[in-house]
């Protein structure tokens, strides 16, 4: 009996010690949680600004990488990006009146000579409404001497009536575009072009609703791969690509085309670069949490940037400690997907104003990412900013051009004494850049 009573007491003592230890651990965890700083961050900006790419960068840097399911989704997305890119280019070939096989002339004089040698297309004679406008301008150009300045031949009264609208390109007659339009008409326009390249284009058009890449057994057919590669090598498609600022084309087009052989293999597994370049439109709101340190957790809300998605933003405004606002600085020469009229950077400025000067954010600091500086630096050498923003009179360098846009955004802040804006030039598809 004595032995049994002693054992019971020992067990009670051990249980009490366990309970005490559990209570101590719970109290410690509670104290740790209370000490841990939680930051709610909104990731905002218009569509195509690179928000999701920034979030993917942060996942690679601070998170645990991507799950197998997510990787398979990126595999699907980047393969679909190939088809979507080529379908966009084919559509633009028709909209911009560019024939397959078009050879870009070396000079305006050469363009005028080729225009003069072409027969009068039936569209000018019979007045086809969809092609007569560019072809009519072609006749004006045809009559100009070879050394004439390439500008609109407008009356002074007409010029005086025009008002400059920021973000819209100062109009000029592009002789190469006029030549392409005339040759397009001579070859029969949309449906009558013949040859292998045109046939491949018609093949791609039949695949616009196709979905592939969702598992390792389903991929692009060999015929489709050959069609895309042949089209991408076509001189007409390449000229169309050089005018991609005139239509909607995903930024990763050149990346996926350069890597098409690797991306379309049956055992393709996306690399970090592939994941960063994969384009998936954000629909809805996505919350991602990162444990930055033992005492800091970051909760980021990525919200779709298209106009139809912005009505969902307001519900996440309360309790926000910080905002990252992204603009694609490279889009200074492009228009919005939604209306095909508004300049994308002008749209970004208007949207930034509504967020920066919102009463709830009067004292909320903002981080401003001027994203896609790699594309921006390439573009300004070909299409000066002053063509779209006439108040810019500086050189076409990354340093001076970016300073101009930084100042434009900084000047939007109505509460400079209450909040700070921290601008950064970013290249979201470069691995580890955001960490630096």
C-alpha cells in the first residue's frame, strides 16, 4: 500500500511539472507573438505594371519557394504565353496592315521609291473603309520629294485647332508604315495572302481557345511549334514586333520566343527566370505572408490592377501600414488595355493621385517602384519621351528620363509634410534585384 501511494504521488508531481512547463511555454509563445511586429502592406498599381512579378520575387527571397502545384501552373502559363504572344502579333499584322515577308526599307527615300513602283490598290479605287485611310495617306507621301520632312501636311488652321493631350504621340507620317500598308493591300489584305507563313498564321488563329501545359502529358504539337518559330522568324512579324507599343502585347514575348525550344519540351520544368517572366493576369485579391525575421511578419495583399478590379481595393485600406505602388515606366508610349486611348503612364499618375492623396493614407508612407527600367532604357533610344510628354526637354538617358518621371510622381503628393514617398527604379524580372 505504501509503495502504491508513493507511486501515485510521484505521478501527480510529474503531471504538475508537465502542466507548469506547458503553461510556461504558452506564456512564452504569447509574449513572443505580442512582441512580433506584423506589417500589412498593399501592393497596388495599374494592370501590367509588374505587381505579381514583384510578389514572385519576394516569395523567392523571403518565402519557402513555390509548391509543385504552383510550378505546374507557371509551366502552363509560360507555354500559353507563347501562343498568346503570337496570336497578338498576328492580329496586329492585320490591324496595322503589315504583310508577311515585309522588308523594312533602309531609308525614307527607299520607302518612297518602293511606294511609287506599286500599282494602285483596289481599296483606293473602290473605297474599302477599313484600309482606305492609311492608303490615302500613302498617296500624299508618294507625291512628296525624297528630301521632304516626314511630318503631317496640315493647314495652319488645322494645326491651330489641335490641342496637345499629354501621353498621346505627336503625329507624324511614317513612310515605312505607309509602305507596309500599301504592300499589304496589294497582296490581298487579311485573307488573300498566300505562302507558308500566311498558312501558319491561319493555323495559329484556330488555336486561340486552346489550353495546354497543365500536366506533363499535354503540350504544344510539333506543327504548332514549327508554325510559331517560322512566324517569329518572318521579317513582317519582326517589323510588327518593333511597333508593339501600338498594340497590346505581353512584355515577356521576346523572352518566351527566345526560349521556345526549351519551354515546349514534354519534360519542361520552369526555372526561376521562367517563373518571373510567366504572365498570369491577377483576378481578385491574393494574400501572401512572409516571416522576414523572428520579430516581423509581412502580410502582402496583391490586388488586380485592371479597372474592373480596382473596386475591390477599398476594403483593404484600413489598418494598412505601408503601400508599394508600381508603375511600368516603360509604358510611356503605350495605351491602356481597357480603352485603347489613355496613355498608361498618365493612367498611373491619376491612379497614384487617388491613392497617395486618399484621406486614409494622409500619413501613410509610400514606396514607389518605377518598374521595367530595362525595357524603358531600350525604348527611349527609339522613341523619345518628348513625343508623348512635350514638357520633357532633357536627353534620352536613363538617368535624366527617370528623374523626370520621379519628379512628376513626387509632385502629386499633397501631404509632403505628413508622409514620405520613397522612389526606386526596379527591374522585377531580374532574380534577386529586389533584395539588393
